[in-house]
C-alpha cells in the first residue's frame, strides 16, 4: 500500500497488506527506487488508515537499504533519525530507539518477535540477517505498544519473503545481493528464488553468507581516557613488576586493527504459500548461524592474572582473554489471512513463530557458557470493515519462552516466561479532527523452579491521539499515553559473572512494574516543496528499571546492578527533505536529519548510555541511471554521564556513494560504489557498553550489487 507523506504513518501492524491491494513495486525493494524525495513511502498497513498514535515511521528500502546494509540490524539503521546502536562489537549491534534499548525495543520479523536473547544483553547478536531483508520499518511512538509493552521505545520490523507475499505472474522470480568492503575485508552474498506451482501455490527458498576479518580502525583501540589509565597503571607497576607494566603499555598502544572482531554468518530458509481469492496461508522454516569475536578491554588479562595468582600460567590467561560467541537459531513461521466479507470484520490475520535458539560463549577453545531458548509467539487480529469514518483492529497475542543457561558464567538461572495479551485500536473522524485510541492488557508470569521463584504481573496501557489535516495535506497533532511494562526474567534473576560483557550482573527479585506517562506532538507533510516529519516527546517514568555500574568488583569484574527509580525522557527527532532542483530527469535533493534525547533520574542524575545530539546532512543528485550522494554525519560529545560512566567525544564522518542502474529504464540491477568515513575519523557510540575499546570502523570502501529478475 502506498501512502502520501501527509499521512506519513498510516500503519498499525507491520504484516503485509492483502495480496489484492499490493502491486509489484510495493513489495519488492529491487523494483523500488527508494527515492527519499518521492512523497510516497511503503508501510505495511492493517485496519486503520490515518494512524497518528504511531507518530514516527521510517522505512528503509531500495537504494538506501543497499547503501546502509550491515551484518547487524543496529548498524544498518543507525543513520535514521532517532536511531542509534549498541555497537557492542561488529558481530553484535542492536537498534537503540529514542535512547531506549534492550527490553524497551521490540525487534520483529514480519510482525512477530525475533524470539532470541538479543534484548537480554548487548553482546547477544540479533538473529536476523539484514542481507535478506526486503525493507525495514522503524516504528516509534505509543501505538507500538500493540506489539507488546517491550516496545515502549519503539519497534523495528524486518520484512522479508520467507513466506511468499503474493502470487507470481512469471515463471520464477530471482533476487540477489553481493557486496565487499575494505575495512573488514568483508565478502557477502544473498540469493532468493520464488517459483509458482499452478494457480494457487508459490514456493520460496533463500540463503546468505557473510564473512569479515578483524576490523580496521583509525588510531588506538583504547580511548584517550582508557589509554591514560593503562599507562598510569604501567608506570606504577614498573619498579616491582616490569613484565606486567610492559603488557599494559602494549595493550594501551594497540592501534589500527580491533583484535578478535571477525565474524562469519550464514542463513537458509524455505517457505510456501497458498492463495485463494483474498485469503492466503503460508509457512516457512529457516536456520540462522553466526560466530563472532567479542573484543576484550585492553589490560583486562592483566587484572585477571592478578586474581589467578601463581597458578595462572600465561597460556591459560591468554585463553581467558579471548571470548567468541557461536549462535544458531532454528525457526518456523506461519502466516494466515482469511477474508471475512462485508460484515463487521473484513479479515482475520494470524501469525505464529517458533524458535529453537542456542548461544554459546567460548573462552579460548573451551565452552564457557551456553544459553538455550525455546520460544513460541502467536498473534491474531480481526480487522474491522470501515463504517463511515470509523475503523480499527482488535487482537490477542501469546508469548512463551523457556530459558536455560549452563556453564561457569551462567549468571541467569533457568526460567520460564509466559505472556497473554489483548489489544485494540480504533479510529474515528469527527469533522476536521481525527480521534484515535488504543489499549492493551498484558498478563505476564516469570518462574524459576531452581530458585523457587514465581511472580505474576498485570499491566495496562493506553493512548489517545488528536490530529488535524489541512486542505494542503499537512498533518499535526498530539498524543497522550500511559504504558506499563513487567520486569523481565533477566532484570529479576541475574546474579553472576558474564564474561562476554566483562561484568558481574545482579538483578532484583522485588522489582515492580515499570510505568510511563507520555505526551508527544508531531507534524508531517509538505511545507512548500519540503517534506517534513518532526516529533517532540516527553516521558515520565515511575519505577524505571536500569542497569548501572556500582563501583564495586566481584570475581575481578565490575558489578552492574538492576535498579529502579523515577525517570524522565525528553526528545526531539525529525527529518526534512527539500528538492533544490527538479527538472524532470535531473534533480538535487537536500536531506537533513537529527535527534536529541535528554534522560535523567528523579534526583537529576543522568541515565547511562544515552546517545548525544546527532545530525546528518546530505546532498543527493539523481538522474534516470545515477544516484550520487554525499553526506556529513556528526555526533556530539556526551558529557552528561551516569556514575562510573565515562564521557564520549564527538566525531564527524564524511560519506559518499554512487549508484548506477546500467539497464536504461529498468531498476532491476543496481551497482554501487561508496566510501564511508572518508577522512578516517575516530568515532565511538555512547550507547555502547564497550565504547572505550570498540571504536567504529575507519575509512571503508565498499562495492555492492543488487539484482531482481
């Protein structure tokens, strides 16, 4: 479904629209230009037409997705307004939305949860390969609670075609991606094939592979502050322990390459769908496998060596310093759409997902800790037929997770989480004003038989929005919301060393339900030739749950503890696109994006890992066959820090790309050459636990190709 910019977020559920309402371009990014100057965007829509409760929507597809593609979802989306990334390592980076991460950001695959453990810890990779994505939708604002209370900060929905989305009117359909870069000596490729079988069936298969070596970085591995600390410690040890002092200096002077940051990822999926009129039923099975290094804080081996005493030999100590992670997920999915005719409801939509997930942390060659998750999520929605100006959707959702961990660093005991929810969203127009309201009830139960622990939580959430649209199509409005979230098993039950994050994490069995009251004002549409999308928001939290360093040490690791306090978030984010020249076959577009978040506890102290002010400005020239873009990406310093948190310096990246469509009049093949961080500047993301020893990539040249036939 194509939507005008004046209705920039007409979406509730991110599952594909009915087959009868979609055209070829809207569902295949290879047939879509991804032109940001075009006032038409693609958002998967269900039930409602003017959803302003969802006040911020970004859709990445086409050329922009090809330009931004990375092995992890967080890095792929980091240039969008209001988005940062955890950037724990090149192999693990999850999106940060409006300063929220972890349990407050929901990651979805075609509208259903990823069912992995990337939300539980920053070192856990997202089990979704962006290489196979058709498009990615970033959803912010209170209406995202329809996906679950874990989406207070927003949701990221990855649309792929593992379950075919439409009938095929061609003998087969082939999509392919290839890419390589210099910063990590990366090579990647993805291929998908759809084949019809008679009038009613479509079969699908896809696979992908990506390999990177240790990441090339500008300057030193350690930040200036960490280097100063290591060198000072070396000077103090010089007289009594000269060998250890030399090791500390060597660690402080590591530069040029980020050790133990290589990755290798592959995936394979197969699916099929049956289409009959406006109804369809489909299923898919798949496998995602990745292994990646976890960079270690320089000098950490020195500290552990002191803990180990004389019995810790050099070879054993070196093995303890090298941590790698192997992750494998088997997944099964089902999707159904049943047309119900012209009664009160027009359609029943169902979505199911099952995951068998294993995540193993290796210390050297030895297995350290294994995490196993078996999870199931089901969702059903009844879409209402429009009655005058009134329409909407009601639904229910069930989630179950069986989590277990084994090993020396099994810092979370085995536990079960179950959750049952009902939700609804309604919209009605009253004269020139659109009124929308949404609600969700969620019953959550967390149990650990090992600890003899069980707690149940009942949470209620709701939102109301008023919006007005001018005769020219410009929309503005305000949303009020109250959202509740039950504490997760990790926040409740953690108690032990976590070697991958190099922290001793402690939960709190007595945590209460977290709640937030929010207000958000937004405007979007056309102002003259410019396309504008801006939101300003404020959230007041009660019993806000956060992980903070305590300044203590346990087992030679810094202690981080889950705490609870009142908190406030204020933010503004937006994007303005202005065509400077538009003369038919040639155009130049100016693109400005920015976001700012300020978050604090009730006593005025800063919350940890809040991204600073960021801005991105770009000029993009387009012809029928070329797309040339130059951009400046700036991140401010972050000096408002929590206790025991270090400040982060500002950085500026300059990037450029040229996309070429060699077949005249046909977007089926796009070749791209790009240069990122042209001036080899050092950059570190404040949202990262590892920012002081995991900088972003240095100068990087990349080539890529995408094809669709």
